[in-house]
C-alpha cells in the first residue's frame, strides 16, 4: 500500500479560491474604512472653516453682512488668527492658501438665523 502524501489538485484549487475570496472581502472593507475616515476628516475641516467664518463675522463684520450677506475669505480668517496659514485640505492635501477662491465661506441671514457655508 502506498501512503497518500500532499493534496489533490481539487483541494488546492478550492483552498486558493477561498483564500482569494477572503482577501477580496478584507481589501474592500479596508477601502471602505479609509473612505469613511477621509469623509470625516473633510467634514471636520469644512466645519472648522465655517465656524471660523461665523466667529469672524460676529466680531468684525456683523452689520454689513446682516443686510445682504457676505463672503469671508481665507485671507481674512488667517489675518485675524482664526485659522493657520499651514492648514491643509484633507481631500487634496494642498494648503488652503494655494487656492483661496475654493475655500470662501458665504454668510447669510434667513429669519435672523445666521448660516455659514463653505463652497463645494
């Protein structure tokens, strides 16, 4: 009698297939986690910009914005110390001073409620 050593071809194919399937599931879950983390970082960045603009308007530009609304620029926020000039956009990795137009915050009042919203 001969002793059987090793695996048959079918067993190897099934094992490799299962390992590939497990690998695919792990990779897709990890990609989803990174995407979710990036979204959270960008939302925190956006909120920081909007909150900074709202505070700026309260202290420096309240009356002129209340009537017709206004746009607060990155430069205004940096000059008054509300944000740092080395702040980076987490979605691009670029400094916010690179494209100042992109990071403007529009401030408006609707029914005496102030809203501050950064452009897309």
